[in-house]
C-alpha cells in the first residue's frame, strides 16, 4: 500500500521511522508546510523533492499515487485534513485525538461512512508494555468482576516540549492531548463505556502552560465499575511512566500495572508477578492493523466510530470541569 505522511515535526519523526521500517507500506510522499522540516524529511527518507509537498492540496494535485495518508499534525487541523483526504478517496490513519470537539468528530465519522474509506485513530498506548496481558487477564476474569479502578499519572513536561510548542497555549491540554490515551485504555481494559462523570481541572504554576495542566476525573462505567483518574502534566512530585500507575480491584483479587510490570494478587493468595512480553514498535503495529483491516474490508480496532467513545470522555470531562456538574452520557 502506498502512503504519504502529513506532518514531519517531533512526533512525525517517529512515524517516519515506523513507515520506513514497515513491510506493509511504501512511503511515497510527505506533506510539510515548514521548509526546513520538509527538507529534513527528504534527507531522512531519501524521497525525491518532487514527492515532498507544502500542502495536502498540492499532494492531491500531483502525479504521486497513494492509497492512504498518515496525519501527524496539531489537533485543530485534524478535521479539515482528514475530511479532505477521505473525500478524495484516501484511507486515513490519524494521530489522536480524532478532533478537538465532538461535532467535528461526528462529522468525520459520518464522512468515513459516506465515502466508504477507513478512518483509524492512533491509540498506540494499547500496545505498550504490559497492557495486552492486563487486558487479557481482566477479560478472563482473573480478579473477578471489577468494582474499582484507580489511575494516577504524574509527569513534569513544563519545559519538555520546547519553547513555543502548541501544547503550552492549548486549553484543556492534559485532557485533550494526553488523557485521551488513558481514557481509551480504561474503555479497552474494561470493555465498557462510561455512564456518568464528574471532573475538576486546575492550573499548575511555575511552567509554560497557559491553561490547566492537571485534572481529576471520577467515572461510573456501564458495568457499574467506579474509575478514579488523576493526571498532572506539570507535576512536582515523583513521576509515573507515560502509561500511568493503575490499580484494578475485583471481587476475586487485585491487579497492579506500573512501569515495573504487572502484579496479580488474588484474595487469600500470595501476589504473583505476571510475565509480560517486550512490546513491538507501537506505531508499526498500528500501521499493520490499518493495512490489514483495509485489505480485509473490516474495521481496525481503533476505528473512528469506536474511538469517538474515548473522545467523548475528554469532552465530558471538560464540560464537567467548566460547569461543576455531573455529566451523563447519552
């Protein structure tokens, strides 16, 4: 399958590496409006300059034939770029989040359905170390019915992204740009969607973030499970991994997932460290899922119509934090 990549900045470099290493696709072009980044992508990939474009419009108007596009651009651009490509008959693999508001997300889901093209959201954390084994253990009932989940995420990113990065002037940055990963993992681990939610956010001083970079979210899932999530992207305290630290409490036991690994503690038995496989390159797995689904005429695991349920948690949390009210999901 011939693909182009749109956006070759910091995160775009990781995707270029994945596409160049993938046996499933051929990278035939890049789109990047910044001249220096576009030239760097040419140097990295070995592409001819005729296949490096300043805009999606020029790529579509060129003689470069491609079947799909990987979008790795700031979130506000997602709806317009994805819709343009879907309507041009291209499949789209889109970096999270699907969109920056629910109306645009619904329009993209409808556009994919109308055009018959595949629209997939990159939720690479589903392939991080320990999560596949955790999900399998939960779904097999190794701790019984899950009554509570506690998630703690702490990272100090106040200067990590570099001066002028879009995240530092982005409203609700933690929820939109980071917590979407954790919310998607909650749904994937439990196999259920939220019923209601209450959230608060707050500003952490002493860094580059203009708006709130910390949040607490309390959710009740359709299964009755209570989820307590606290995240801080400008933390002063001990940091967790990017995956966060997780505790699942069930009627038959308890499971812990941290950067240290995966621990199962069934009630009345000694705690047991479970074996976890070293993860493959997550972006490479996502590319394979994308290509395999298209070839089979099926939907990939994180297709847009499903992923909109993860995004809905983000915007319900934003709404709750602004209104001070509990939000019920439709």
